[in-house]
């Protein structure tokens, strides 16, 4: 696979002139200050792009890729830059495609239960708009208030509703995609069923911008649940909380959300906001959403509360209205910023194991942590579908970084040993690329490389992502 030789690529002024002819002067960012703004994403890496282009149409995207393909210039599609695995960082320079101007909801078809959007539409904007038709777009990543549909599709984002409703791939019906050479293809149909030929749509969902660039996305919608009820349960031991979660599902109850919060995260929440009322003996929390028709929600909530009490919950709080519900969810939302009370640096993993192995992986993480006494671990996440966010916190960015990475290595090995995956929803990017062979056997990995070679023979689309490659450009200091 060819990776562009950075010495032969057009210099920024020449590249800027070409981009201006394609997308217009106001849609090209070439100053150092502007390019620095596009040098990083949620992974906090920094690599400077040569140019940033903000296309407004599929035709413009096609022309940019045709030019880049001809001149071997790397191209990095970018949504909101909120990804945590380096999916949007331009590690080899080249062109960043910023899709913030392609942000139209093109149509909502209530009778067909579909909507078609451009990639720059913010997830929560779509959710709010379809709610006006009493419809629901379920994928709900924590970043929904600012992440974009295009980025969600590229990473196959999950979120808190995954247990009941699935993840992004389960709601993508059709895609318009610009390939590496600038050609435009259409996959899938705007129908809820289609089994004609290979499922190319699912191939592209989760491909992290390495196979093609999305310019139109048709999503499936479902009826908006009539009501949502939230319960917050406090436990003295993680084992009681995990047992409760398992029993809820085993009793044929499927909550909209089933979230777990461990002791380290709870301590952070207490320090972050002392207004949160958490019993002193609490070492684990479950946050549970139940949705549907009002009558069924009342019944299910009562059954869940009964299971919670039987498993020795210290206390159970039920929200009586949307204001109280939002207050309960503030406990969950406070975790990420609160973690910095432990240490100024963290590595955030999103491992996922079979639900039956959740307690085992938490115990293994605790055992691993004992070998790294200078580090602190906080675990929280979507216990209903086995997706745990493991946060390894450290205080010294230089001396303890390698130690933290060594701990992550052990955690990922343990995860795969238990039948799990190294990434439940964040993707691979370049942060986890070295660990891919840990999970995917050589033959399957070669098939993936062959697909990449077929669709992007020059390797210009988001190079150095997913597959481990040599990177000849140094990050910004």
C-alpha cells in the first residue's frame, strides 16, 4: 500500500489555491493558528495538517478526493473531533475534511420511519428534530450534544441505550460514499428490509474513514417511547450491583439504560459536587432507565426495584418527573470531569466483555492495579451490555505514562482472554492499532487489509489508522 511521500506533496500555499478553487476561499483554512485547531481530537494527540477544507456538497468532496488521489495526499475526514482513539488526527499531514458545513437534515419521512442527513448533523439535533414527529433515533453516545452523525457512523458509536436498542450500525439503512479516487457510490436502500447482494453499508459503518467518506446518511427511526423513568440504586459491594444487573436481564426486563459506577468514580463525584446525596457505605451504583408505555414502565420499574432491594441495596431513589430524572443523571454526567480530581492524566479504555464476565474482569483489573500502586483506576459504564470504561489515572505525564500503558496492555489481554473486545464503542484509530492482532487472527486481519487495498490502493484515506503502519511525521510538541 502506498503512503504519500511527504517530501513530494504540494506545499501549503499551492494546496490552498487548489482547495479554494474547489470549495471557495471562505471554506479553506490555511493559517498556522487555524491548522493547529484541527491538529487534535479527544485523544489529545497533535499532528499539524497542511490544509483544512470545508466542503458543502458531495461534488466538492469528490473533486478533493480525486485531486488527493492523483497527488498521493493523505485525507482525514473530521466530524466534531470528539473521538478518543485518534480517528481524526492527521498523523501524516495532508488535507483535513471538516464536515461542519454539511449539516443539513435533508428529509424526515415519518411514514417510512427514516431520515436522511448530511454527515455534519449533530446527533442531539437529529434526536430533537425527529422527536417533533414523536419519533426516536436511539443511538446515544455521551458526546451526543456535540458529536456528529458522520463521526458516529465512522466509529459505530454506542452509548447508554445500547442494551435495549443497539448501536449506530443497527440504524443505518443507506449511505452515499465518496471513495478514495473521487468516485461516488450508494449502498443500501431507504427500506427497512434489503438483502440484495453483499451488505456494503455495514462494511463501511465503523470503518473510521479508512474506506470512504460519507456525504449522505439514511437512518432508521422508531416510535418515541411514551415515558421514561429513572432509578438510582446504591450498593455496599460491586458484586451486589453486578448481580442485580444480571438478574434484571435474566427476568426478561430490558432497561433503556443500565449503568454501573464504581467506588473510585463515586469518590470523585462526591469531591466534585458535595450536593450529591450518596450513602457513606456506597461502593457501587446502578443507574437504570426504563422506557415505553406508561403502564408498562410502572410495572417494569416496580419489578426492577424489587430485584434491587432483594440484592441488598442500601437505598433506591426513583425520579418522579423529568427534573428529578435529570438530577439523577447528573451523577453519571459528573464522572468524566470529576476524574481529574484523582490525577491530571488518564487513559480511557472502552473494553467490552460478555455480561457473565463483568465481575471477573473487574476483579482482574483490581488485581492488575495492585501491581501498579502509583496508578489509580476508575471503572464505570454500560454494564447492561458489558461495556466498561476503564480509566487509568496517573499524576506524572512523563515518568508514569509508560507505567499506565503497561497496565492497559495487561487489561486488554485479560479482556480478550475472557471473550471480550478491546473496543466496544470508541474505535481503534491509531491509539489501539497495535492491539488489533490481539483480538483478530492473521487470516481475518489480512482480509481486512485486502479490502482496504481494494478500495484505497494508494492508502490516502485516514492513513496509519486501525492497521499499524510506520508514521513519518512527528506530533506537535
